[in-house]
C-alpha cells in the first residue's frame, strides 16, 4: 500500500487548455483539475497553449520540481486539430522539429521563450473524443432547456 502511493507521487498529470483572453476557459480547466484531484492521488497541474498562464512549460517544470518522474499530458479538447496534433506536441518537444512554421503563426500569443526542464518521460494522450459519457452531458443540457 505504501509503495503504491509512493509510485503515484512519481506521476504527474497535466491538463492542457487552449487559453483565451476571457477567463472562462481557465476557470473550467481549473475546476476540472480540482474535481480530478478529488478522485485521484496524482500531482495535477494545468497549463495553457497560449494567451493564458501558466504556460505548458511552466506547469511541467512545476510538476518536475515536485519530484515527478513521468507526466501524463491530456489535452482538454473534444477532437484532434492543428493544436492537438502540431502545436502542443511541438511545445512538449515531442515532434521532430519540422512543424515550426505553424507554431510561429501563434508567436504573438505563444509562450515561446519558456523552456521545459524535465528529464523524465512525457506521455501525451488523446483528446476527450466522442466518449459516451459526454452524451450524458448533452442530454442534461437539452433536457434542462426544455
């Protein structure tokens, strides 16, 4: 039991949002992180691709400072797009460096000067996708509007 909880402390979870000039996206991702922390014992952080602090590198470095050895990065997006396929992997250093052109499109919003200082493993998951659990939320929204 003790060794199991110790291994969980070595794993960090990073929820990644897009970022916005408006506060609502940050509030939602932070609330999701808090709800997730209530269910799991992992160290959890939130990072944003652009326009919002903390940046993805800042969030990863924060988890690294807490001693994690592996970080699971989950994009809180419904579907894959340029951001989840190109921009976020580029920020994470998981691409081969050939996708720089698109990343420069966001230079005025993007936190390009931040560097990730994490020697451990970064695992990048799929976005939320067409999960049946999301249908329950859609049903709630429709039924409450009737």
